[in-house]
């Protein structure tokens, strides 16, 4: 799960994510983030690049395989959520959305959708 979470963080930064920022976003130490990145590179899901603006900093980027994995998992999760929401009465849709939005805000999510699909 931590490796997948790292891939999602990288997916939101197409120009690359500094390893230190990745550690902070995942709430892990820098050395743990470095080892996690080593595993992702070995699996060919991510790659390293020197930051062209600061050669002391290493950026992590998704490979094509890493991007495809994040897209596939996202697609599968969306299909599962759609199937569950199809079983929820239309009257309760707004309550579910409001509750999940409150949950995301409490968890510190900063990228909430500004609009939701039609109910």
C-alpha cells in the first residue's frame, strides 16, 4: 500500500516529486522514502531524475508502467464505487457525498473535486 500511495503522489506531479516531499506527503522518514523509491525503480514503476533547477535534489517520476498501474487501479476503484452507489437511494446520494467530503477534509486532502457527477 505505501508503494501505491507513492505512485499516486507522483501521478499528481508530472514534473517530478522531490524525494523529501514524497516522504513528507506519505508521513515517513527520508530514508524510508529512499528505500521505497528504490523498490519502485526496481519494479520499473518509477524513475529518478536530477532536478534541473537544483542538482542536489532527486525527483521521482512515474514510468509508463507506473502511470498505467495508477490509471487501472483508479478505473477499477471508480467502477466499484459506481456499483455501490447504484445500490444507494438517490435521496441518500448527497448525504454520502457530504460525509465523504467531510472525511477527506478531516484527513487533510487538499485536492477535492469542485463538482460531482450528476446524481
